[in-house]
C-alpha cells in the first residue's frame, strides 16, 4: 500500500482573509522568488493577449494589479501566457475552450465540457472574469490543496496560494515514486485535505479530484497516469502560474481518459479512508483498554 499519511494530519489552518481585489494570486511572503526572469515593472494589461511590456503573445508575464485572477492555477497560467486575455476579464465560453485547447492540448469534448459546465455552475453565459471563479461553493470549494478555505459568510474564496499548504503538499507527494507525483499521491492529498477541513459533497469532491487529475495528465505527458509527473515542474506551475521550463503538451488530454483516471483516484481514496478508519478504531480500542486498566488507579485518587 502506498504511504498513508494519516500521521501527517494536522490541525486546521489559520485562514487568510479573502481578497477583495481581483488580482494577486501569487504567494507574497518573504521567500526568495524562483522566477526564471525578472518581473517587469508594474504596468497595465488590456483585453488583448499581447503584453505591452514583454511584447510577446505567449511569453510569461505575471498578473498585474488590475488583472483579474482565479483560484485555478491552470486558467491563471493561461492568462499569464496570453492564451486568455491578460487582464482576465470578459472571457467568453468560446475563448475559454480555445485557450484550453491551445495551451494544454485538451480535446474539444473535454475543453467544451469544462467551459460549458463552468458557465452553467456560475450562471454566467455571456462572459466571465477569472475572479468570478472564486465565488464560494459554486465551482470553488473548501479543502483546496494550495488555497485556504473561504472565511465563513464570504462570497469569494481567496485566490492567493498559501505557502504553508504548498510546502505540505510537496512533502506529501513523491513517496510512491521519487520526485514524481502520481494518481495515488492525488488520492492521498485529497483524503488528507478533506480530513483537515471537512469531507466535500459529491459534486465538489468530483471537481477537486478532476482538477488534480487533469493537471497530472497535462503536465506529466502521455504516460503520466502510470509514471507520474515531475514534482518540480508541478510546483512551478502551481505556484508561479506559468508553464514549467521546457514543458510542452505532448498529447491530447481527453474526457474519457481523464474520467477513468478520476475513478482510480476515487477508488484509492476509499481504500485510504477505510485504512484510516481502521487505524482510528484500533487507536481508540487501545485507548479504552488503557482507560479500563487505569480506572482502578483513577478510582483510588
Ligand atoms: C474551464 C476550465 C476550468 C475552470 C472553470 C476551472 C476552475 C477552477 C476553480 C474555480 C478552481 C478552485 C477550486 C478550489 O480549489 O476551490 C480550480 C482549481 C484548480 N484547477 Fe481549475 N479550472 C479549469 C480548468 C483546469 C485545468 C485544465 C486544469 C489542469 C490543467 C486545472 C487545474 C486546477 C487545479 C490543480 C486546481 C486546484 C487548486 C487548489 O486546490 O488549490 N483546472 N479550477
Ligand atoms: Mg477552494
């Protein structure tokens, strides 16, 4: 059995306040930046895909103050690379489908399914901004892997990546295969995060499994579901919201292949949860045995 990280379960994270601004999705603490290039001076992006400073259509430029960004690393990276409007606003469903196909090589059925489902869940059929995606409990959900939960009562969840969650995520993965994130790792991450916050309803649990499973498939390449994906590349994409250095999609990521992989994750999650429940039971059995042994002593006190 792969490493069961029940022992890594920790108490619930302190929450960062939900951002009222539309931008600033990246970690903003004091750790050194791992950026490959210097960040350009503050500037404004318009609705176009070409950055006025870098001059490139698909070169990387991080979100600027006025840009709208989401809790989705994949869509933020598409905007940071100009596959979506760099300002992250007024995105039509057709634009979303095109960007998913060009940037990640998703098949038309998978890209259409994701884009249409997103508009339906948001109830926005004309256009969306990336920040709309952070509306809590529509698509966005609790127990995200690198984002804190929405504060109670707030309409929007944070779009900032939390460094402490990234660190923990990286520690949790790569046990099965050194330096590689696998489908079993995804199951492990999901079980741990939901144990920390709460178990998600069916729809959001499916969404949460899907997010990581598509990411693994896209970043890890053709054999990702057997061989995993490079953790360094995954981290770079997740944290910097940019395509990993040297990475290009090498296959078409389809609906059926993704669905089958999510079933494997789901099965593994059930296995892990059963093992966790068994472990808890045996701990409480041992506890009650100790208690019954202790009781006479306690009675004496
Ligand atoms: C129309 C397409 C898409 C939409 C509307 C969308 C939307 C979202 C939303 C709203 C979240 C926040 C969920 C949460 O954690 O609370 C999210 C997270 C995520 N998305 Fe996407 N997404 C799309 C496509 C993709 C693709 C193609 C990938 C992978 C290549 C991806 C990977 C992820 C990952 C890994 C997360 C988890 C972030 C975390 O847990 O902290 N998404 N997405
Ligand atoms: Mg969330």
